[in-house]
C-alpha cells in the first residue's frame, strides 16, 4: 500500500464518521429502549 496524505485524510474522515455514526446509533437505541427517561 502506498501511503500518501490524501489516503490518510480520507481514512481519518471515514473512521471519524463511522465512530460518530456508531455512537449516534448507540445513544438513539438507548433512548428508544427507555434507559433515559428524560424527554428529548
């Protein structure tokens, strides 16, 4: 694999996007299940 700045930046953006999406789904699921009784 050739490592250049473009691939690094794209991989970093993809990783951050995936982590953000997973955290969002996790929190959304917890709210749906009713772990948090606070209204949105």
